[in-house]
């Protein structure tokens, strides 16, 4: 599955498997990855960054970050909108971050959604 989150809202806490660590537990939107691939309208899922954003591209102006997002059961691969690159650069968006996806485009790449 490949998606393009166009606009994300980074939530102030991270999802945890249990208590401790001073982190607040957040409910991820289980089943959201499948719903996004079916182009379900009106979704604003809460997902977790499952892997550190990876920089793709050689020039700063054309830099794009690839992300893996999880709904707790399934993974979604995507590309962060370049207007949100500053969230990675300043450390706000990193592995373990929890985001609410406000807008996205789901595309079929290599016969996969």
C-alpha cells in the first residue's frame, strides 16, 4: 500500500503498549489502513510512525520523506508532503510519533495499494 499524507496533525503523545515512561496512551484507529486503501471518505485516522522517516532525494528543495505508518495491526507506506518536512527536521515527527492524518491520497504502485 502506498499513500500520500498531504496534511498531518502531530498529537502531543505517543502510543504505548502499557503504562509507564511518562507517556500518555493513545488509541490508534485500528482498521484505518484497510479503510484508506478502499478510499473510504471522511477518515481522520490516528496512526503511529512505525519507522524513522527516510529522506529520498539529493537536493533540499526536492527532498521527500518516506514514512511507514501503523494503525496497530497493519502498515501503510507513504510520502510526507514537502510542506511538512520541517516536522522531521525539527524532530517533531519521528519513530513512535502519533499523528492524525487529515488528508491523503491512496495510489496503486506496482499492483499494490
